[in-house]
C-alpha cells in the first residue's frame, strides 16, 4: 500500500464506524501517522438506517465521506480496503489492495448480523446493517406492494403485505413502528386499488420483554405504543425457519410472508489472524483488558462492538452500542498518546452511561436517562434532538431536519423509490407462480 | 393486468417523464380511466442528473414517486411495468406483468443514448439518463481516485484522473463544469497524497460550436467559462473508438482514460409494434401530425422526445427537451378531452419557446430567452430558480435548495459516496495490471 514511511509511529485503524472515527480524530492531530481502512468510503450513521429502509430519509443524508471528516489532518491517511488478515508476527495487515506494516493496530470492525448458524434464514431474510442493505429492504417493501396488485389471490396478497421482524431490540422496534405508520398514512393513498388494511406488521421476540436492556417502564410503554399502532407483538417465540415463504417458530405460530427482517442479534466482526479461540468470548468478540488491549498483545487494541472488556462487574462486557464505541475510541486515543509519547501510564476505561432511547413513531418514544425515565412526546423530541446532534456534518443535519419536519407535518415519507430493484434469491411469489403452473 | 374495466374510456400512457406526467395530470380528473406504465416507480428530473453524478445532490431529491404525484385522482392507475410490444390491431399493450387493452394509447417513452452503432464505445462508456446510471458514474469517479492512490505509475494515475466527455450539449457542458469544480475545490483536500493538479477534464465536440442550438453569444461565453475552469474544449473532433483505455478520434487527438462519458446524442425510445420504418423519421422518432397523432392511427399518440412533429417550418421536429414534452403533454390532454367528449375538434400544437439555459459552474451560466440573452451571475441565479421551480415536490425543492446553499457557501459537494461500487466491464486498470504481470 502506497503510504509514506515517516519517523512518526504508524497507527492502523480498521473500521470507520463510531469508534474508529472517534479514535482517528483524537490521534490525527498528534505526532503519529494514522491510517484508517474501511470497505466503504463513508461513515454510516447506523441508528437511522431503518428510516432509509422506510423511505423517510435519503441514504446520502446518513452517510458521510470519511475523507472529508479528517481532511484537515496532514498525518491522516484513508484507504478503501477490505482487510483479509492480520499477521501479528510481522506486524502487518493484509488487504485486497496490498499489505501494510503497523506499529499499533486498532480493531474497530464493529459487528455483523448473527443468524446463529441458520443458513436457511440467512439466505432468505433481509438485514439492515449497511446503507446498501437498507436500500435493498426499501426496494423489496415497495416491490411487494407493486406485486400484490398483480394477483387476485388474497393469500398471495397477504403474504406480500405481511412483514415479519425478528428481534425486538431498538432496530426491530423502530422499524416496526415505521412500517405501521406507512400502513396507516401512505399505503391507502398510494395503493387505492389494494386493500392495504390487510397489511400486517409482526414483531417476534424470543424473550418475554421488548427493548431488553431498557427499563421495565420503557419496555412496557414501547409495547403499548406498538400495539396502538397496530403492530402484532409476539413474545416468548423464537423463529427457527424461513424458506422464503413460510416462517416457523418454536410455538404453533407460523407466518406466510415475502419479507422477513432479521434483527435478532449481532456478533463481533473479527478478522482472520485475531480470531483464535482463546482471544474470543461468546458472541465472537475479542477479549480486551481495561485499556482495550487484546490479550497477549501490547500493540493491538480493539474498541466498540468487536471488543469485549470483561471486568468483575461486567462479565459480558459493555453493550454493543454506539455510545460505548465513541467513548472507547476517544479514551483509547488518550491512552495511545500516553503510551507512544511515554507520558505516564494508560488509564482504565470507564463507561459513562448517558442513557438509551428508542422511537416507536410519531410523538412516541422511550428514553431512559441515568436519573430520569420518560416516554411519549417529550421523549420523542429528545430522541430527534440527540440523533440530529450526533449526525456528522451540517448538511446532513439540515437535510435530515427538513425531512423530519416535512414528514411530520405531511404524514409522509417521500423517498419511496425503487432505485435499484431488489431480487430475493428465492421469491415467495415465484414459488406460488410455480405452484400454480 | 388487474385494472378494473369501467364505463370510462381507458387512456394508457407509456412513460412517466415530463410529457407523461403532464398529460396524466390533465386527464386524471376527467371522466376517463388513466393508466400510466413506467419501468421505474418514480419520475426522474433528468436536468439535474449530472449533479447526482458529481456528488452535489442526493439521488432521492431529484426523483419523485409517481404514485404520489397522482394519488389524489381516483381514476388514475399506475403499474410498474416494462412495455414489450404494442398490438395495434387488438388495441393491446404487452408488458412483463401481462397485457392491457387500451382505447387510447400515448407513447411518452422519451429517448435513449445514441451510440451511432459503435458497440465498443457502448460497452465501455458511461451514460447518464437514469438515476442508477448517474450513481454508477458517481461511484466510478470516486473509485478512480481511490485506485490512483494504489499505483506509483504516473501514466496510470493520469489515465484514472482523466475524464473525457463526448458531446458539448447542456449535459456534457454542465458535467464538465462540475468536474472542474471538484478538481479545484475537493480533490486537493480529499486526496492530499495525490497530485490532483494532473487531473484533466476534456470535452469533445464533433461540430465547431458548443451548446449548439443556443445563441452564438451563449455558446462563446460558455466556452470561455469552461476554459476559465480549466476544461479542455476540443471542437471539430469526433470520437470514434474507446476500448476502455484509449480514446481515438477523427483527428490525431487521443486520450488515455478510465472514464469516457458519452453525452453525444440521443434517439427516440420506440416500442416494438410502433417501430415500422414508415412510422419513423431519422433519429428513431415516431412521426406525428400536429395533434401528436401517430401516422395512420386515430387512437395512438406520441409526445415529447419520442415524437417528431414535422411541419413545413420545422422539418426536423421540435428539440428533444423537457419544455416540448411538458407542453405537448398538457396540450394533448386538452385535445384528448375534445376528442373523447366530442367537444369540438382538436387544436394543432404550437410550441411556446420559453428559452434555454445551461449552467457551467458557480456564478457561471448562460440563458437565452426569446427577448433577452444574458450570461454570468444573474443567468446562474435564474438557472437555479427555474430548476427549483420545475422540480416536483416541496421536500425535493427544500432539500435541493439546502444542498445548493451549502455547496455554494462551503465550495463543497458532500454526497461523494460509493454506495454501490461500480465495476466497469473492462477496467483500464485491470488491463494495466495484466500487462504488468
């Protein structure tokens, strides 16, 4: 890789998510060379991906070019690269565009969807971790309604208008709420020749609570909100199969649907060379000490979702959320400075819980702050404010704000565009057509 | 196709461009059933596609869902369909989602890129007639610079940073200007480790004037603007070959480039069943009389780019521009009403030239109005105002406006995102890598 060798130590960061960017910003103005590698040339604001899937926001307003974030730092280098392996003996990263030596390496690769080994579900379901995936889901949702118009069979129509979301974490809950609002506000106008009242939004959760990890109050209120919006909430039910047509569960419950959205869990996105069994904890995360150092290495660190900092009071590490990644990125920045410039010893990471929140729909959100917990209109307002604040870039904020005001006033979501059609590997409707033939 | 048979006559419109939408709006509130077919579920504001390609606007803000435009009209039906053929004897349209009877048929299919039979250029060049095509070009431009970083060969770098635009109509000129501004304002910041001063923007024109069809004053001034921006303007030169690496022309001029953008011409997008030789004029357009009726049919009409209304003072028909399509759509709406409701005879179409304009860059545009011709800052201001006015939808206007203000104040274009990587069928760089091996 064409990166000049300087007298500064080189820190290679893999991943331009919340953690990687926070770290790079700390280091890039110091006397070190910072190289950030990512397979996308942009940072994705993942918490709003569900709004892209549901036509509420345009994709470009929640993505931000990584080069632009760090363009003012002369010691910062970005490369669009897919990391293939780490050679810890030779202190090298191998990528699809060549290899790169490092003095210090930071894994900030985040997490990927966990199908718990179910290949059938993996092949047939939709996920929403990247912008292209969110756009695929947007296309599929719209294609389903266009297809539903083409059949007289109510069974086929129902399957096309049935949405099954697996997992009632923030992503699943927020998506379910958005779909319910589309059903109510947009479908009757866009598809007057279709009985869209028959559209169903189902959310299936293996445990007995939604938004697990939030307070009981938030969880109960969120469920109320979902039910108010007409979403079917199925608890204590685990989805075990989906052939592209029929969803089976651990109970008698089954669904016929063209669209299963899998939001049931993630696990760490490890990299070959740092994925030895002894380095990992359950959930495929890399075990780190309280300085985010990977076990057995002084020069390799991991932050954010991919890292698991096991402490006596946190046997499972921190939650895999943006706040932890942001704080670990910034904290590691300070620690690396201390380490590299020999300014005292590193300080242990301490997480400052700033609270969690989720929005269910118009005027409906739940917020758990360390001291206050509240729900409803004010929570929804706080949710919007916080998300606008954390978005990168003035233009993105302005565009998101305009969209939100417009959508709110007009009960609308105008980005319902099938820009790149999505073809499911195994379409339910095709199956049915074959059956008919 | 599942469209209810009513007592109203059925008008089938093929194409949701400027002409098709203008017509549908006129007819949908009348006592007739209007069915609009399009292969996209959105209307594209083509004049701004070049800003999508160059990261200045997000794709969703120049696209608008067709269903939404016409959702308030109960007699309006939209189907996402690819029209395969017209059976004029049986008065039927055949599509990929089934067939549909019509009482009246309107061809509003627009135009497609004309490669004048050169298959090699067609296979290797980029075009910009649809949103996905504009996004492909955006990805390729950005990928080129990422790739240029990976090589030490100045020749390879130059080829990756060389842009050749063929055709100096409004599309070519506006794209050249935008690329020149990116070179000046963005590349040095985004790629400090690349000598982006070596990037070249070339525009090649077969005739001896750019913006043919506009006034001499506009043409000369536009050329001055391009040269001010550092664009190389090559006139009296016809591109005759491009193998994905080397561009050859009718003169000694050749270019090595990874990116050839073909904006050298369009021809009518005809449909099988209405493409008999005797129906067409050169340019693959369907000959229509002054009521937009296709020769030999009382019930079939064509409007916009695909139609050629030959009159004694217009032997080549009208220009293939949005204004003609808009006016013909609205005019045909009135004529169809007269014809169907037998309210007098149809009136001949008369084009009201409202002028033409093109923008070259920041504060640089040329405007030809019937009475006034002006260039520079005020022309640029008028250009923006007119384009905002013709955009469909308040949200799109607001988002485009915000982007323009932001880009103007900050000398920036933030949508420089490679959302879906574009892989050229035959990448120059791959060729070189093979040569090296």
